[in-house]
C-alpha cells in the first residue's frame, strides 16, 4: 500500500483478508463513499490526516445522529490504523471525538405482540410458493420470540435442525457460535405445517420487498414500528424480568454486557416507586 492508494482499494484488500458479514462490509464501503463525497473526489490513503478527518466528522454531525457519526468514525479509523501499521501514514492522534451514546433499546409490550399476532392470523391467501400467509407470519413471530434468533438464522432454519421436542441445534450465521434454543408447541406445530426444507425462508426475492410487506402488517396492527430484531429485543426484555441471568444465553452472546443493547428497561426494570404525589 502506498499513500496514493485509493481508499476503495485499501478497503478491498482489507475485505480480502478478513471475513466480514455482508452488512459490515457494506457499512465500511458506505463510510468510504461518504468521505469521498465530502472531499468531492476519490479518497486516498493520503487523506487520512487528523485535521481532514476531523473536519469531515464535523460535517457529518450536521445531518446525522451521534451514533451514526461514531460508527463512521470507527470504520474510517479501522482502515487508517491498517495503513499506519504498514508505515504509509501516521496513526490517528487528535481526531475529533464522537462519544457513542448509551444504547436505548425499545421492545414491544406483550399487548402489542398480541395485537401483531391477531392481525397476522387474519392475513388472507398464500405466498407465491403456496405457504399460507397467516400461518407463515404467526409462526415466524412465535419462533423469533421463543428462540431469540436473528432474522438470518430464522430464514435459514432447516427441518433437520429442529428436534421432535422443539429443541433447535444450530450454529449462528453471524458469529459461528453454537446455540440450542427451544420452540414452544404452537410455534413447533406451525413450523411443521409449513412447506419446504426451510419453512421460515423469506417469502420474497429480496429483503427490501420483505420490509415493505412487513411495514404494511405493522401499520394494520397499529403498534410501534419494528421488524424481526424488535422481536429479539422483546423476548430478551420480558425474559429479563424474572430470569436476567438467562438473557445472555437466549441471545447467543459471548459477553453479558451485550444485554444492554437488547433489554428495554421500561419493561424489564420499570420504576415502580414514584415520588410523593403533589
């Protein structure tokens, strides 16, 4: 790598050497594209200087939330440190700091979840592959809530991975770590009633089409917005009320600190004692 190397080329080399999930690779590429757009030219390794990057971050803060700016800062510093390790540029020293705000996860209440299930149970017709819309949607929701699995793991879940008692034996798609969640009877029956080797596979050809369809369901249910990740947070939050020690295993995380990104404190630990009435 030399100083005139385009950042896109440096990124391509990094992705060749490191195994990243598609969403992570996309975010890195998006950061490089934003930096180049701000420069109004192709970004190169030589542009990795404290002053230049700090000015870019100031510009981002004008129309992006603090968490987003902090993420882009981290992405660019990742590539910067690789170039610095190779002796091409000086390492970052006085780059503008962008504190990442503490996580504030929002989950659905059980009443909202029941409203969602009720709306899904009334969906008429079938998807193109013949699976009944109502059965697919209610089963997907129950499976996501019961197991805490990510969307990718639910869509890839194979019949052979589900035991007769509802125990699932999988290796998580994102982390590669093994996990053995459990389906309740209702979700298990729905799973068995859907066709194909992967009963919960996406019913559309793209995730974009899925999200568009799902937003229509949420609108009908008249609940706060959220997708399958919201079900993961919802399960973790309600589990944390009586079994906080089980949340880490439910989520399939290696460290307990990750709970703070999923547990809605208004559900798991609401403020039960109020100050004196006035």
